[in-house]
C-alpha cells in the first residue's frame, strides 16, 4: 500500500515541478542492464572542489558506489584531474552551467552561453558527450527547453544540505525518504555533505541498495531520456 501512496505522491510532485513522470517501463525479460529494484542515484552539485570532491571520490571508490556529478564550468580549471577521475571511475559527469545562473527570466543568449561554455569545456576535457544538465535551482523556462539538446535532471530527495551543514541531520533527512529509483541531491563542496553521503551509502548498501548513475537508473527503468525534458526520478 505504501508503494501506491508513494507513486501518487511522486506523480503529483512531478506535475507540480514540471518533471517528466518517466517513460515506458521495461517488460520482463527486456534488455535492461540493471535490475530496477533497489537502485538509487546519488548526485552532487556545485563542484568540483579540491579537498571535498577528492575525499568523496576516495570514499565512493572504496564502497564501489557510482554517482553523478553536475559541475559548475568555471570551477573545472585547476581540477581537471578530478573530473577525469570521475569519468575513469564510472561516475556520470554533467553540467550545472558555467556560473550557476538561474535559467529563468534570462535571455536565450545567456542561457546558451551558460550551458554551451560548460559543454564545450567538458567535451575538450573528456571527449564527446552529451553531458546532461541540471539547471540551477531545478528550473528552466518551458519556452527555452527546445534550446537544450540534452536531458535535464532534477531530484526527488533534497535534504537541503547546504542549509543544514550538519552531517547527522542531512543523513537522517535522506534516509527518511529513501526508496528505490529516487535521485538524491547533495553538494560535494561541503565537508558535512561528504560525510553524510558516505554514511548514507554505507547504510543503504547494508539494506541492499545499489548506487548507480542517473543515466543507469533511467535506463534500468526502461526510460529513454529525451533532450529538453526534466526528469526527477526513475519512477513512472
């Protein structure tokens, strides 16, 4: 019964937030690479930051957990080795614009510059993308979505770690809402968030969860991500 309530809650939130409610679910026996049960995605915004991001990568590697990093373009310089390491260790790398600009109420030229410059930097560093986008604050004007040539990712669990700056509180907020196919939002620029993230991974792995990238999460649920569409989770 709780799963039914969760479905309708997620659907209502998706409609209110503008997130796509998902796509076709893979039929039994379909060629999904990962089982759709007990998968969860943990994502990190606003990096890279030398000390915290490096420590996070060390912890994820020790635990065999994959994550998705949405990077601010202007912070890549000087941290190129960390970004290459993300890719080499199986994490998904995406864009969080160049200057962390809200993509609402801005000119199309500014939007294209903010997204395009980060995309070009990632392509030069890592090779061809596409590099999915997380719009700052999770929002973009509907009329501008046609300009975006990549899928966009929001989240379904937001513990407001940037506000709490408290490891125990952030961990508790995530674990209280954790469920299969959810997308967790954290920021790898805070020590408290890195500590919380690694404790969250330990706890949920102990409960049988597997941490995958956002792309893997959607594909495991038979969702074919489309450019300009905003996704909140792997649930339909």
